[in-house]
C-alpha cells in the first residue's frame, strides 16, 4: 500500500511538473513575441504617395516603411510610391513630407528622408544570413490602410529567387496584405530580418505565402543609396533563368536558360532573347551561384563576361561593366 501511495505521489508530481513547464514555456514564448512587437512597432511608419498634397487612404496609395536611422532616413518598397507627393506617418500619428533619396529598381527598395526635430526610433537589424526555417517572426505594417498591425508566423523558406538573379527572398506565412509592403519582418527578439515586399496570391490577398527582402541586402543597398544616391551594381537587364543541362562536344554541361526577360537592358540590346542559355560566367561554369555572386558583389570598374548559346546555336561572348 505504501509503495502504491509513493507511486501515486510521484505520478502526480510528474504531471504537475509537466503542466507547469508547458505553461511556463508557452507563456514565456508569448511574452517574448509581445516584447518584440513593442520594441519595433514605433520604428514602422505608414507611407502615402499621390499626385495631390493630401493624406487619405481613399485617395492615395498606402504602404509601410521602416525607420533606418535617427536622422530621418526611411526604407520602403519602391513599388508603393505611385505619386510625387509622399507623406510619412509616424506611429504617434504625426505626418511629415518626405523626399526620395535614392531607388534600386532591381531590389524594389527606396530610401526616403523626412526632417523632424522629434527623436526617431530606428529599427534594430539582425543578420538575415543566420535565419533558419521554422524561426518565429512577426510582420508589422499597415494592411489596407486600416492602421499599424502585427501578424505572426514562421520562416517558411530562405533563398527564394524564382530565377531572379538580383534577389533571394525570405518566405514567410505571416500575413502580408496590400499596405504591408515596405513594412518590417522581425524576429522574436524584435530585430529586423527583412522588408516585407510581395505575396504569392491568386486573389490579390493573403494566402499564406509572403516574401521579404533580407535585412543584410536592405542595409547594403540603403547605405549606398544614402551615400551616393544610387547603387553601384551590375545590371544587365531584368530576366529570369532556370537551370538546364545541355550537350556540347559530347559532354553534358550545366547552364542557365533564360525563361523570361524584359525588352530592355544590356542583355536584350546585345541580341539575347528568351531560351538562350548562359554557358560561362567569367570563364567559370554557368551556374546559379556564379551568376548571383557576379551580379551582387561586382565593384565599380569590374567586368562581367558571359558566354551565351543562342537558339540559333551561336555562342556570343559579351562583356558588361559595372555602372555607377
């Protein structure tokens, strides 16, 4: 009997400790997300652009932005700037006119500047290269212009490119809707890991797949825009590629097939078209890593050399110089 009583006591103790530990971790986790939200929400702004000097969600294009520095620099998405009159609304409700400092069309990033005497709270940045699938995140922005809102989710994937060599995006299931673009994607410590940029949707509204520009790329591009008013990068056109294997001299070789491209830019101007294949990049294999590294890390004055197999079975050797 005594042994039975001891067993029951031990069993009840285990149940209690399990319940307490579960409650503690859930409570602590929820409190951590609340703290993260409170830490960052004042660094997220609403951006309105129009061709009229007025601030109205009915008349203007509404988006979000993130305070980059104390001296009034704001980072947002370029695609939300639909007019030449831009207003920035802080979390405290105050509104300031903004000017465009610089834009990067390839990355869909714009840097704005406001002038104010009041102290601004810049966002803290995290290292986006250290993200792991499954990490908890919060998306902060102004969906549909209804007001600053927070939604939660996880990192669904990293390095999403969909064949665009200029971007490798973060994928999340945190709710991102029209108006969230340009807002913050933060980790559970309240630090920025990305700028919410776009969604995959068949309806135009949230369907569980959203994308953000990684914070490391945001810092790199924004710093250049603030310093130079432009990015010093290598742009050869807007296009998408897909990995292919092709036969050359009885060998199977890796290449990048151009599956989509706009009718502008150096590639197009040199006669390159859809279905042509990039077979060499700076005399190295024509693979994805070599392409994105050559475009992302090219410095002023360097050249990019591409060997491209056209649909007419001609091999073109093209050289491009980094633009300032």
